[in-house]
């Protein structure tokens, strides 16, 4: 069972357990582990899974342990050189966990480290969770917004459509754009990577171009991620946002740059210029937020009546869906680790995906990995 407060997800579902059994594994689950995600013990039993009484028994009886959140010291304390742990691990910010894993001698696969190459898309848990966060951000916005998304002409009056701005059109941003346009809002999107303009437009949203001398400067960094903007570009971006702020009903911010605090893009004066009843959903809250006023894990309402949501657990708020996708990511990772489908792990460190995601291996810390050899 996940120990983090408010975490509702589970790393194995009855369906994924059936697939794991086809790989030759016997599956166990801690009693109640799937309950908050909508998977009862009985459903696991029906799928051929053994339900065990507590976490200690589960760790003791298992060779491979799949979980969602960064393991606690106590959880890592259960590791032995024979065990493999598959989980989100935050290896870049978890030196203590890496040291403990090294000391215990087991193998640790960090799901956020799955390389973003085509072959590994089915194991890309960051993308599957970001997709859910983007969708849920729009639902959350709707829940806090007092009007329709779509415009309507009714006998009781004419309703204008909501205007939604999505900042950052990566995986979460594109999911938010798709959800927003499908609900009928007039949707705008901005990203520093100009190559996403076409994708944004193909989803029925309008890409926001800047009045910047060198056209839309290319903010693309390596591996499909963004790089830090120049001060001039940032000024042009903020000027455009200042112009848009009074018009927007909903702003969803998703802008991130790898290994950095989130760029601050929605300033106090922009919030102050927004209409009463407007909503900001800051998906970058965990990394400090794109909006100056965001408070992580909280919802606040400003004096001028703007709601700012800084929840960091959107996937957990849709635990059935997120567990289903995460468990599928895990079982694909297990398929890679089990080439003979004989219930035996072959931890092939020459495989780009396995090597990339392995952060501790046979008593060594193996993070950061070398760059993948394939695309
Ligand atoms: P991310 O979460 O790191 O960032 C979210 C978005 O914020 C990105 O689109 C980024 O360009 C944007 N951003 C950064 N600074 C900004 C700023 N100042 N203003 C506006 N936007 C800003 O990114 P992500 O969603 O994890 O993925 C980014 C890209 O990686 C994807 O669009 C895709 O091209 C690529 N990707 C590839 C694979 C694969 O090949 N398997 C999988 C997932 C993603």
C-alpha cells in the first residue's frame, strides 16, 4: 500500500496482474492496496493474485516489488541483493535513497528515468501521468469556474464561451488543450518550442505568437524539452501574457524546464488584472509554480476573486485511470525484463531502456545513466 498521504494509486491492477502471470510470474498484493483506486481484494483474487496481510509479508515474499511513490527508508530497508524494486524514485533529488539502495544491494528501476525514445513509449509513466494531469486540470478548472465552457444561445439568455489559455504545450499541456477544446472553450496555447504550434492548431486551439523581433525564438533544448529563455524573449512573453490576462477566464500553466525550478510566467499584476471568477490551475506547483501566487497543494482565492489551484496530485485524483495506465507501464517494463516469459528477470544493462531507468544495480549507484544509443 502506498504510504504517502493522499496517494490513491496502486502499481498493479487485476488486469495487469493477468498479463504479469502470462510472463510467468506469481502475483501478490497487500490487502487493501487497490481499494482507493477502485480495485477490491476480491477482484485481485479473481485475477489469480494472492492477497497478503501486510507490507512486511509482501516484501518478504516477493522478488520484484512494484510501487508508485518514492520509497521511504523503511521500505528500502526491506531490499536485499536478490530483489528488484520498480517505482518512481526521483533519483536526481534522492541521494539518501540511492545510498540506501546501494547499501542494501538490490536493483532499483526508477520509472521517471525511462528514456523518451520511441521503443520505450509504452513504459513512459511520466507521459501517462502528465496526460491525466492535463485532462484533470481542465476538469478542476471547470469545477471552480461558475460558467459553461461552451457558448450557448438559450431561451434564458446568451452565454459567451469561456476563454482558456494553456501555457506550455508538452504532454500535459496538449492533454489540457484537447480537453478544453472538446468542452467547447475558445482555447489559446503558448510554448517556447515553436514546433508545437502545428500540434496546437490541429487540436482546434490558437497558438499565441509573440511580437518578438526574431519571430518566435526557438526555445527548444535537447531531447524535445525546453531551454531557458533569453531575458528579451521572456519580456516579450510576459508582455503578451499581460495583454491576454484580463480576457482569459481560465489559465492552465504547465511550463517546465528539466532539472530546474518552474519558470515564473504569471505574475502578481497579471493575476490582479484578471476578471473576478477566473481560475488558474498551476500544474507546475510542485516545482515552485508558474504563477507567482501559487501555493503548492492548496487552493486559494485572491482578493480580486481569482481562484488559484496548486494541487500536485492530479493523477492520484483520478486513481482508477492513473493506476490502470501506470500498471500497464510497469507490466511493459516487466515484459522487457523477462525476455523468455519464464518468470525470471534478466536485468540486461546493455538494453538502453533498462540501463537508462536503472538507478541502483548490484550494490552500485548507476545514476545518472549514459545517453541512450537508439532513438
Ligand atoms: P515538460 O513537462 O518538461 O515541459 C512542459 C512544457 O513546458 C514543454 O512543452 C516546454 O517546452 C514548455 N515550456 C518550458 N518553458 C516554457 C516557457 N517559458 N513558456 C512556455 N512554455 C514553456 O515537457 P514534457 O511534457 O514532459 O515533454 C516535452 C516534449 O518531450 C514533448 O512535447 C515531446 O516532444 C517530447 N516527448 C517525447 C517522448 C518520446 O519520444 N517517447 C515522450 C514524451 C515527451
